[in-house]
C-alpha cells in the first residue's frame, strides 16, 4: 500500500465514532492480515496510524517493508 501527497489525511486506518462512548465501552480493531508493504510519504497532517481507541493489527511476519 502506498499513500502519498494526501495533505488532509489524519489517520491511515479508519475513523472511530468514539466521541459518544468511553474508551471502556468502545474499541475498534482494524485487522490487516495480508498487508506486506506500507509506504507513507508527504502526509503533512498525519496524526497517527489510527485514531485514539482504534488499533491496527497484522501478523508480525506479514509486514516486510
């Protein structure tokens, strides 16, 4: 996956509607079992991989680049 020149992108994986729910009530998992390569370039507004209370998961052996 290549993402570049996306100046308005804040999070790579998902948005969570966690404003109405506490962290104990809501947790979203983005599962990416086949993600092998990830390139991020020129993302001036990037805050993180996922919003707070959301988590991206992939097997440690799958992501090689």
